[in-house]
C-alpha cells in the first residue's frame, strides 16, 4: 500500500487539517470511520456531503460512537505500505515544504540545510511524573480527551538509553507488545528509512535546481525521543481512545531534533514525521533536510484509523501483509482489518480443525500458519497498529464446505448463483444446526485466545446474507423473515457471548442491525459500507459506526462484472460494468465527506486518514498495491487525517 500526499502549504498561524480513516480490503475495498450517534432529540436527516478536494482515490471507513455530539465532540474511527519508500514517494508529489503526511495540526519550517549522518545518536528518555499538557482543540469523539499535545516537561526526565545505528528489526517475539517494544522498533525503522530507503527528490524541483552541498552545511547532532508518561496497560491492544497518540517535534538550526510524546505510540508517530523531513542526496552518500528549523505539533482526531485487506479472494503472503501493515504505520493509521476468510478460500490454519485450511485454501502453500498469524499480529502491534481479524459468517462461508459439507447450505449453486449469494461460489452456514454451533464453539476456542494478546476486537462478519439460501437448509426450510430473524438473533448472540468471554469487543457488518434487525449489545461496533443513510440509521440506534461508503471508497470498482450470462444475452449487459463502477479515482475519493451521514448537531469535521487494498477482482498483488497507493494518500491527508480550514476547498 502506498499513500500519496496532495496537500497545500500549511498556514502556520492556524491549526492544520486533521482526519483519520480506516478501510477494509475485501474483494471490494472499503474504508471506515467511527462516530457517535447523537441523542434522540438531535436526530435529523443527514446533510449533503461536503466537497473534499485534493485527495487521491481509495476506500475508507469511519466509525462513530454513540452520542458523539455530547461526548466532548470526540469521534472514533476504526480502520482499512510498504514501509517502502514508494508510499512516501507518492505522498511527496507536492512542494517539499508541505511534504509531511498526513498534514500535522501545526507546522512551521525554515530553509536552512542540515545533513544527518548514519551514526547520529538516538537518546531515549522517559519520565514518571510532573508532565504538562496542552489540549488539542476540541476532542472529536469520546468523553475524555485522549488527543493531547505534550507540553514542556518540568522535571524527572531521565535517559533510558542511547542507540546508534540500530540493528534491523523484524518485530519477532513471543507474547504481547510493550511500549518499550514499540519505541525500539520505531527507532530502528526510522534509521532504516533515513539511511536505507530514503528518497532523492529531483521530481519535486524545477530544472536546473541547485541541490544542497554537504560542505559547509550544518549537521544533526542528536535525536532526543522523550516519552513523557507511562504507557497504559493496553498499549499493545487498545480500545479506540485508550492511547494518546499526540506528539511534538522540533528541529533547531543547530541540529538538535526533539520528539516529545505522552506514549510510545505518539513517539513512534513523531519519528515517522521526522523521516519525512529528510531526503537522499544525489551522491548516494548523504541525507539532508532543507527545512530547518522545524516546529510541529500533531495528534489524531479519530482514534480508529486504518485499512482492510481481504486475504481470501486473492492470496497474499505474510510479507505482502506486512507491507500493508508498514503502510498503515508510515501513514499513522492505527488499525489493520484482516478479512481473512470468505467463500473463495480459507487461508487461515486452525490447529484444532486442520481440515479447514488443508482443504479450503487455494493451495496448501497459500495458508497462514498459526505462527504466521501470530507474526502478523505482533508485527502490527509493535508499530502501534492493531490487527482486527474478521471471520465472516454466516454468509461468505462456502470454503467451509470443502472440509465440512454438512455445515453449509446452498453450496456452489450454478448457474443461478445470484439467487443465493451476492457472488459465486454460493454457500452459507446453516442457521438452526447444533453441529454448526459446536463447530463455531471449537473454532472460536482456537482463534480467540490467539487474537486476544494483540487486539481488543474481533469481527464476526454478517454482511450479504441471502435469505433464499435457507430455503435449501433442512434445519430451516424457509426464507421468511419471521422464521429466520429469531434464528439469526440466536446465532449472533452465541458468537458475541463467546467473543466477550475472551475480553474482546465484537464488530459486525451493518446488515445484522439494519436488514436483520438483530438486537446488538451496546459494545458492538457496526461497520457500514452501503450508504450515508445507513450511517445515520446506525447512529440513531445508539451504536458506534465504522463508515466506508462503497460509492466512493471501494478500490476494485470498474474492473468488470461476473461473466456468467448466456452469450445470447451478452449484448444486453454491455458495457459489462460491475456494481460499483466506474473506477473510483482520487478526485472522487477526495470529494466524499465521511461525516455526511452523521445527523447534526455534530462537531466540526476533522477527518483523518485510512486506506484500503484491493477488491474482488483477482488481480496481481503488484497491481493491488499500485491501486491502493494513491488512494490511501489522498484519503489520509484531506479526508481522514486533517480538518479543512477556513479558505480551503
């Protein structure tokens, strides 16, 4: 995944734009963002979406917690890079003075040149008390303000360690992730980005541009990283809003860089921003900035921001997934939604039920082993990115039939598959089967204990369940809502009760609430993907919402429809557009206001970013990352990481 920054120069006299988004990568890509439902007295029809310009294409989602208008105005946004420079490269296709991604709350810079050497020391400080804070405008989502800008420390700062030329880290380890793990990894990643993966910015300058010369220029003497408070116990698997992600960054003309943050995650964000100030020299031996002195303060407005990757319809390797996680981290996203199973394949090894992946994966080698799964979760957590695993059900489960055919109804119906499912192959878990309940109990007993060390959430799916499939289910033999709804309620309750026993928060797709009228616990986050009206309905019911409108943010759109029609009627389907065509380019993505579905009164929109990988088309991994890159970038800066200021379109 690669993000692209298309922002204008910051007005340092005003606060910058802020927004975080989140997205999910199914066969179709989405993004989401969380907001709170307003009180009943405030419910009104949603306003028209605001025209956002300057954002590239991608699918995004936002989440809205209940009563956002009266909870100090804070908003929650759950999810959808390669730490590779390709992402950063795309994000810098503007002037170097506005090359930060996403745009900070405030940013001041000069024009002095400083070079930085590979042996620059990173001084890691920690403190235990007496830290001053400055609130960052009005919090957007929750009752307490977690978005604080670190103030000056009065005392008790102590040097924890000095690190020079840190070893390359892959984040491997056992068990959960600590704040120290996050800072150590961030320092290692920062050094690698500065000296091993940096960018020569010749495209950002006019012809005959005069590149700074190393001789006679100042140098960066040290990088001070100050974590000003103890991390919360949940630092490696937080609920939205648990972690203060704010930071401040200064770089003096004399060459002293200082990053101050209230948590290790905030410090990691500050180090990421630091890398964006420096560029590779054409001599391939030096790294420099021409922006000193620098003063930055920054913090997110949505506590849940990320991307969603579908690893069932199209196969991904562990390294592919890790590149997407890198992209999240480099763009300060904090959620990574892994849609790991679907009807097309079951690529997740379940040690207690080995048949699932042995028979359900595309190939035996296209499986995430238990070790792979732990590696991906920890690799995300150590970068301040929480991986949220989804096992979709009861629909989108045809791949289970390859190992347990008695659990699935309406499996692989042809040619009229569209009678029983949104896409082929058809197949849905039976709805009134004790065997299905026993299977799910065993499945969750295996998966959830492996998720809980790294995440506070588990996604149980629930989208696109076709009632007609239950006409073929011998345990139901009906597609009547009056028959199916109580059974679906029982199905969801069973799953969510087991999720909660492991201390996890359930997440579901919007259909469970809006189409099936399932009564959900108030802790359940509802992920919306179909319309602004759906967002308003979910918020009105008092639920937190993940917003990812497919009309704007799906990345697989415009790739063509299923070619399952008879040749004799082929012409009637011309030009063979898919359900969300045409392709969603960056201008369309920028045009969407993720808060447009939130009824007023609501806090001023201060979006942040989140990006999405590929959709349903079976395209190559290279193509997916290529499509995702510009999408994420645009979304991150203008729609999801920042707020539009007066005078901006």
